[in-house]
C-alpha cells in the first residue's frame, strides 16, 4: 500500500483501483491482526516492532527509488531491469559481506560439516 502511494506521488503512476485497494487493505488488516495477537507486542508495546517499522520505511523507499532508477535506463529485454537491479546490488553485497568477515568464513570451514554431513563414507 505504501509503495503504491509513493509511486503515484513521485513516479506519476496511477493510484490503485478499487479492487487492488481492497486487496492491499485486507493484507494490512492481516498484518495488524498478527501484531495485535503477538505476546511481545502485549508486553512491551510498539517498541517490539521498532526494527520492523524501520525496515518498512527503508524497503518502501528502496522499492520506489529502485523503480525510478531502473525506469531511467533503456534496457532492451524484459529481464533487463532484473539484471540491472541485481548488478547494482553486488557492490553493497560485497561491502556488507566484508564487514562480517564472510569471505574468510567459507574458506576456513568445511562445507560438509556445516550441513551435518559425515567427513567420510563408512562402509558396513
């Protein structure tokens, strides 16, 4: 619902029609029902959802801005915007992985042990 409103305001797209609006409102009601039935929400209130709320605003902005960026580039195929978006995410992925020492984690650990597989095949 938020992304469709932001697209209409900033990208010149149409507002959702009545059918789409009803579907989006039903999804929002379902999400609100989940929050109201959550025990953590009952115990500490809205602060239980501090990070999800922050994520909501970030993802709404990112989706709208991402569509703005992709719409300004002429891409010849139907899969072009997907490939372009994925290409834009690669540098950020490497930065975040480096901050968490991900490149060395894979080299130091045995991938078979990570998934619970035995080191060797035992015969009976």
